[in-house]
C-alpha cells in the first residue's frame, strides 16, 4: 500500500504520460516521481505506443530498459519533443531547484533541449521561494576546495555530498556541493554568478524553462501552466473522479 506522498507522486507521474504522443522522442528525467511515470509509460508501450526515450541518469536508463521502453543515444538526436522530469522545489514562477539525486547536469541538458518540459511533483515540493532544500552544485573534483571557497564568497554554505561515508561521484565523474543559500529570491542571478566560477560544471537552478507542472495532492491533480506572454503561472485543477485513463 502506497504512502500519501507516494500516492501523490503516482498521480502526477501517471498524468504526465497522457501528454506523450505516438512517435515522440521523450526525455526521461530522474527521481522517485519519474519512476511512477516510467512504469505507466512502459504499460503504454506494451499497448502499442511508439516512443523513443533519452534517459538522464544511469538509474533511469536501467529502469526504462527493464520496463521495455525503447531508448536512443543522445548523440543520435537533434531535437527532443518532450521532457518529463521531477524537482526538489518549484516556486511560483515555475523556477526549479533540482539535483537531489545527483543527475542535474544530464537533466538540464535534456530539459533545455526539449520543445516542452513537464515537471511532475507531489504537493510538498511546491513552494513560494526556492531555498529550503540545499542547492546542489556539480563541480570538477580537481581543486574542489578552491571552488568551495569561491562559493562561500557568494554567500553559500557548502557541504560536500557523501554516500556511505565516501564522496558521492556523479554519473559524469564529478563532485556535488549541497549549498545553503537561505531563501533564493533571484534564482537567475544566483545561477549566473555560480556559473562564472571556474570549477563549477552546473547548478541545480533550472530557470524559466518549465512549460507545465503537474502536482499530485489529496484527491486531485493540479496543473500549472506557464503563460509565455507575462511569465506567470496559471492553475488548472482537475478532480481525479472526472479524469479518464487513470489507474489507482
């Protein structure tokens, strides 16, 4: 039996599959919510849906293969129709904080290259401002302490990510600093300042690239749309009782 949080993730993940059309090349994000999306997509593929996926992490690639989702190498494509990804935080302007799983570089490459980006989250990930979750910053291992010093000068409090008491190494062979900047009021400015630092590969701030956010919470799915005219988010809330193609 799923927990309340997992139920919300499952709702959001399965809803996102309804936006995948036959013949699409789809960027497959990373994380627990995306895993529910992959399972539903695997079912649709077995029913005849023809898609090709581009995984953003080794874990996603492994699960997609187990589920029978056809994959394509990133070097063999020039465009991506749609990317579906998760997030650690989403603010009111649909800016994202990502990278808790350590796949932020590959996720950003795929997400930014996609014609449309859909983010799937449970309700707890929707926030007014980013920053309660530490900001992951992927850095080159060589001279990482020097890079850490420069990040501190920008106001961050970095912690080198470890797993099982050993330094965590990303799929790209890099280290990750989880940095506390407090409330992030200007994600774009902070991202640009960090990217100018030598040794910084990428930040977990995904700014102004999200087209739609699907939120699973309580007994409904909320969908936030970015209005490209004024960059504000509009809310569409739909009761699950009135949706079709939904598995519980």
